[in-house]
C-alpha cells in the first residue's frame, strides 16, 4: 500500500538551516503537505505543494518536490528555538479522507 | 477565532466504562474526522464524516462509534474502552474533503484506559 517515510529525528543549531526529508510511494499523489505539531498541541498546516510544482517558498519555508524520486523536503531558514516541534509529511490523491501520513520528524533546535 | 475544540483534554478511565470525547468546530465545516496518534504508528484515521448524518469508517474504527447530528459537533464514543485504546486522539475538520482545503486540528485528548 501507499507509504510515507521520514527520518525520526533532526537536531540543528539556532540560526542554521533545517532540512526535513520525506519520501512517498504513491505516484498519483496530487497534494503533498507539511504539518507542524508543537508540544501539547494539535497539528497545524505549514504549507502544501501541488504535484505539478517543483518548489514553493513561503517566508522562511522552502518546499522542494522531486516527483521522479518521490521525494519532498522542507527547508527552514534561520531556524529558531520556536521551530522545535514534530513535522509531519502527508500526501493525498483525491480527498482529505485518504491522506497518508508519515510518522513525523522531531526537530530539536539547540541554542 | 477559527477553532476545533475537544473535551476532555486528559482522561483516565477504567476498562469497560463508556466515555465520549466531544468535538466542536466553529467554522461551518462539512468534513470532520477523528484520528488517533500512537508512537511508531503515526496518525491513523478512526472515522470521518462528510456532512450531517453522513459518517464512514476510517482505517481503525474497531471499538469506536461516532455521530453527526449537527454540523458543528462530531463526538467520538468508546462504548467499552480497553487498554489498547490508550492513545492521543485528535479531532479535525475542513471545509470539504477537497485536498486543497486546510485541515484544522483540535489540541488533542489524552486518554488512558486502565
């Protein structure tokens, strides 16, 4: 079946860039998402990208999509301690009912 | 403020004692769903609802019931909770099930069944 994989942990220093990677298996994915979960809170949509795009930039966030390799990345520039959270990659093909979620990458930002 | 509200946020209960986790959204969203989040298993969908009186099973519906009598509310019912239902539960909603619609999540409900 469809699968989404992410590395579980990433540690960076404050001010550095963070790159969180995700691979997926469903080649018919139309939307790919990044959600952020802060401690004790629900998931919050950070950004998403359509499958016909290669890149999307939103302030400090850059999403890169390599459809050939089924690889999605989220780059956070100038990472701050407030960026410490779990980041989930998700992919969808037709509707929100069938989102496939990764297990999440826990980002630790060290001062 | 747009929000999805769940209650209770934290609950410890005993095996077999029926409980309900309420969920309410104030955005007039048609689509609502329940997830559970477990270590190593990620986010798994329990039930979803496309609109009032329309509900359907997600990936892990066993042991759960839901109802959608009103658009804003989507309670999750555990008729006879068991320890394997100890988990973090999230309610979510979106305008419709169109993947371009942002999914809004509640803050989560920590449930422990002893």
